[in-house]
């Protein structure tokens, strides 16, 4: 997220209702692990923890489906 700390807190609060939000610096360990090249980035993670898709626009991700357990 870009912007002031207050703007970031507001964005995290809004997104946290529908997603797991991670906030870290641009060179943080999660970004490096997934080789993220831009922000914000959105990902779709399967029930087994596999990152199945990423996009800079969440509307470009495939529609998630409910996990069967």
C-alpha cells in the first residue's frame, strides 16, 4: 500500500473484511519469497497453501471457490 500511515491503516481495515492483508516494506521477506515486482499485488491461495494466481488488479484474478474439506 502506498500513502501515509493513516491511509494504509484505512485500506488495511477495509480489505481485512474480505482478505488476509500483509503489510511490509517493498523489500520484505514475503515480497522476496514470491518475487513480487509491484504493489499492491493480490494473490489467490489454494486451501493447501499454493499460490495459484497473482495480479495487480484483483478483478483479474479467477473467481475463488469454496474449499471442500
